[in-house]
């Protein structure tokens, strides 16, 4: 449901009709399930069969449609590092694991020559990018906002692979030109070379998908420490020079050492958010990842600028960055979505991130930082994010974060059919006694639950969804559609 204050899950089950030409939801009627009624419904709408694609879910298998997940923050080249963290926190982890991995995405040729051909990407890098797209689709991610690397051919390859596999994506060539802060083997040779490289990627994507139906560029300064003042200002100007202005993504206030470093590198600024604001990077199309340690004033500034926050709890816990105060941000009027932050996050699954968001919201009250921020030391439990709310953040919230609130993230008539068919399965209703040893070995698999979700048959719809949020995974994702097109079927 689109009412921000009280998320409601409506059971979307039965039959939907999706327009075959533009992939938008043309109508639905989940009470009608037989062909004769369908035909009369069609003619009552003035449509013929070729106008629509029919999608159905199977009530018997406890199947339901759910809006596709929106991953508002993911680093595609870091996928091979999933699950590798060390113990030293963000800045050391970047140097030890992240930068060497990203550097390996460079082609034999200099990243800053005129090369834009995806084919000049190392084979291993192409394999990684292909796997990320296939894997995230299989977990129900229909839209992803990707950080690539500084390399133009590889970044263009990621765009081409998303296009090929049919995933909606924002593709960012990472900008990092601060020689003091970036490793010598992985840095733009100058801010201007960075702008040129970024423009070549933007042009490539605009040629690949001229209407931006699926793939769009996003301006991506890595984070304030890795960019010069000239680069930050220029990237803000670059985004603003397009009509409509390009989206922007970066990191903010993820880790305490990082926040201190920004203060030291930008002594004239009043806050981390102020650094981005003074460089024209806080726009209503800006995605700020993390925001773990934002002050109340920074949240106000972010809300006033209309910028959005990508909450990445799996990453924040794995890297020990902290507990993001999501309820407080929402109360301040900040728009929030979810991000895996692979490979700061250990999982490509937004469902996993949703449950991590729920867990963090249940313990955040015990942090002194949260108590100082809110001015409270006792809490009534309202800081907890309910199942419906984290699933809202994973869909409608993410849609707002990527500035597509009217198009994706829900099933309103006229919205784009970006969706997943979830199958929970059934109770194992075999009539043979479990004490019959002979039947135990060959336990029937045609009936019974799917994956880790245990259905006993007496659950309400709300309880089924709760079980899915806590125990579900890619085994429950039977089909995935983007723009009305089937892009994944469970093996
Ligand atoms: N801050 C700057 N770069 C990165 C990155 O690659 N991952 C995370 N989690 N934080 C960052
Ligand atoms: Fe990140």
C-alpha cells in the first residue's frame, strides 16, 4: 500500500493482466480464474488477448506476487569479496580488499584513453559482472543502483549485461581523483580525466538505451575523502547539465574514522552533509549510502534538499560501522530504502537486508549514540521496524530513493510490472505416518514447504509474509519480471 505512514500488505494473488507493449499493469481481477470469465472481462475492458500478458499465481502452493526488490546501493565489482572483512573496519577494509579487487577490472589499455568498448574488459571481470546480475535477479532484485569501477570499458560492460539480462539498473562509473587518499594503482589521473571518462560512460549508456527504459547512468563520486574539491564541484555540475538532471550516488557518515577524516580534509565545512551540499551534490536525485552517524541537523538538510538514504544494515553490522537510526530518520522526514552494499554486505539478497534492518531496529535503542541523538533513554518499542515496514523500504521506499515512486515498487494500476512470484509451498500433508520408517527416506517432495520457510497450513496471510521475511531466500523466488518481461525462472 502506498500510504507511507501505515504500510499495509494487500494479498496480490490470483490473476493479473499486464499490458504486452509497455509492460505496465493494465488491470487485475484476482477473483476471476477461468477462461470464459477472463474472455468476458477482457471484452468488458475493450481489450483483446494480444493486448495483455496474463500472469497467475497458484493459491494451492501459497504463491503470491510481490513487487520486485530495489537494491539502492550495491558494488558489482566487489561481489567476489562477499564474506571477506578482516576486523579493522571500513578504511582498512577498503585498502586491503576493495581497491585491489576493483583495480583488477581495468583493461590492458589505460582506463583514460578513448576506449569505451565493453569487450576490452578482462574476462574474469565480465564473468563477475554477469554473475552479479544473474544472482541478484534470482533473489528478486528487479532494480539495482550499481557502483562499478573507475574503468570505462568495464563499467559499460556492466550496463550492457544488465540490459542483456533485463535488469533495471543505474550504472555509475566511480570517480576518485584524490592522490593523497586513493592508492597510486587505482586513482583517476586528474579530475578532468575523471569527468571525461564519466561522460564517455554516460554517452555509452544513452546509446545503449536511448529512452532510459531500463538502464540509466548515475554520477558517482566514491565519497568525499576520495575526491578533490574540483572533482566534487564538477560532478555536481555534470549531473545538473542534463535534462532531467542525472542521478547522483555516494557514501555518507558510514564509519566514525571516516567522519573524522572528512572533518580533517574539509576543515571549512560544518558537517559531512555540508561538504556534499556546498559542492552541489545534495539534489532530489541523490542517493546517500549508510548515514549511520548523521546528526539531526544533517538529516534536516538532507530532507530539505530532497536527497535520499540507502540503509545498508548487513554491511554496517559486518564492517562494525554502527547502527543506523532508521526510525529517527523516517521521523525527520528522510526518505529511506535498502541496499545490500555488496561486498560490505555479505549477501546479494534484499530480503536478507530487510531482516537485518528489522534486527538493527530492535537493538538500536541500547546504543548511547541513538540515545544521544533522540534525547531519550527509555523507549516504547516504536523505534522497531515491523515486517511490513522493512518490506515497504525494500520496495516502495527503494522506488522513492531511485526517484521512480510512481513507476515501480508497487502494484498500482499503471505502474510497471517489475515483480516476483513467491512460492512458500504447503504443509507436508502426507497421510503416511512419520513413524513408518520405510516412507521416511523417500519423503514426498511434491507437497511440503519450499526452502527454509515452514508452512503448517494454519498461518494467516500476514503470518505467511512474516515467515517469508525471516526465513525466505532465493528458493522461494519462482519467477521474476522486469518491465513486464520474464527475466528469471527458478531452476
Ligand atoms: N566508502 C567508500 N567506498 C566504499 C565502498 O566501496 N564500500 C563501502 N561500504 N563504503 C565505502
Ligand atoms: Fe558502499
